[in-house]
């Protein structure tokens, strides 16, 4: 079974910027593909729960060999919604402190219907 993976607008723009910057996006795309293939059963080392979120099911996608992290959550329709993405190099704990609230806010907006659905 393939799971729907949705990139909110900000993550979609971030992903396109990676490609334009000649970043090797194959590793990032491979992690997203694994999420699409395995859904909520995807575990370590590629995905793990996030500590510090108000949402108990907030997770992070961790593309192999990178410091890139993508915060995501499964919505009530069982879509994997990718909410925040970035490189946490040099800001290991600060990245989460700054981005978990952003992910939670974007998820609330997603649930309220404030994003168009773009399924990857």
C-alpha cells in the first residue's frame, strides 16, 4: 500500500530550492519515498518521534547521511503531512525549539483547510 505524502507549500518551496541549489536531493527524495512506502510503520533510523511537541504523533524524517530534518504528522485521513524542513547543522537543539511550534501551527492550518492538497 502506498501512503499519501503531502508537502505543505513551505516544504514544497524548500524542496525546490534544494534542487535549484544543486544540492544532492536524491537522499531527501529517497527518505520521502520510504515514508510513502511504509507510512506510519517507518522507523529508526529514517523516522522517529519528536520530543517537545504538543502533538504526540509528530515525527521527523531523517534522510541518511545528512543533518536535514523534516517534521511531519499523519492527519486523520492518514496522509503524511510534511510541515517543516531544514538543516539543523550547528543548531542541534535550537532547530527543534524553533521549528516544532512552526510545525504545530502549520498542522493546525492544514486541519482548518488553509492549504491546498498537493500529494507527492
